C-alpha cells in the first residue's frame, strides 16, 4: 500500500504540466494499492488500476474542506472528492513542442461506498 496526500485544486489557471502553480488545499491522506497493469498497446499506451478505501474520519476531514468552498459553482461532495483523487495521478509534460515522446497520465476516480477505484490511462506524446 502506498500513501497519497490528496489536495483539492481550487483554481484552474494552468494546464496539467503546470498544475502545481494553481492554488490547492490539503484534503486527506489515502492508502492505495500499487497500480495493477490492465493492458498495454503496441504504441506504449498503458491502462492501470489502483484500489483503496476511505475511512469515515478521512471522509469527514474532506467534507470540512469542501464545506469551506463557496456554494456557487461547487460540485457535489462525491464528485469533488473523486476529482481531487484523480488529480493526484494526472500528469502532463512541459515541453515547448508537440511529439516530445514523454508520457502523459489521465486518471478517473470513482467511489463505491468507502472503496475508491482509480483508472489511470498513460500515453506517449507522439
């Protein structure tokens, strides 16, 4: 199990490669399994899956952060928490040109009760 610190992205001024320049707020810490490889294509595209659980205490801690956000434009709690977990796995390169060959990650988190499932799609920028 790996420990991930989950931060909610409060502003969206920058693209994935520069996402750390946006404002973030600490939400909670999750323990997730190591990624399990689902498939790999000939072009190097990989699909992985990660599992974890969120405790009642962690959920309560996350709800306190969510409740501090302005109500106007605020996503529902479950959707907001899934987006925060997904962003822990998102990655984009900072290259000035396209076709650099670096890997990009896009993640999609879902919650089923207390279980968290994250599907990570990795592809090369070619």
